[in-house]
């Protein structure tokens, strides 16, 4: 089963959209709040190759990107294949 991780902050609309899309698909994910945790934010920046915005989404340690990239995969019909096996 793929492991889905989302680096996010509490008041991020794009984070909420990404989580809502995954929840609508019945996907479990691990949320990593980087709002006040500088160690986790540094980890996110390192894992993404320098990206500082949230959300940053990973599936099985593969960096998918942010909300726009996640939604693009959905529009292209590729998201379900990527998430196959991650459903509850």
C-alpha cells in the first residue's frame, strides 16, 4: 500500500483542497504540519529540492508536487493509478 504524505499548514487553502481530493478518493495520508515546526519545514525543503510552499505531496517517497500537480494528475486520469492500493 503506498504511503501518502502531505506537508501542510493549518490555514492553507491549497492544502485543504489536496486533502479533500484524497479524502474523496478514500485515501489515507500522513499530514506533516510545518507551520511552527522548523525542523519539519527544513526536511520538506530538502526532500523537495528547494520548494518552500505548501502543500508538498509524496507518494511512496516520490515527490508529486503541490496542489496544482496533484490536480493535474487527476485531470489527466493518472492519479488513481498512482494511488492504487492506498485506498482505505
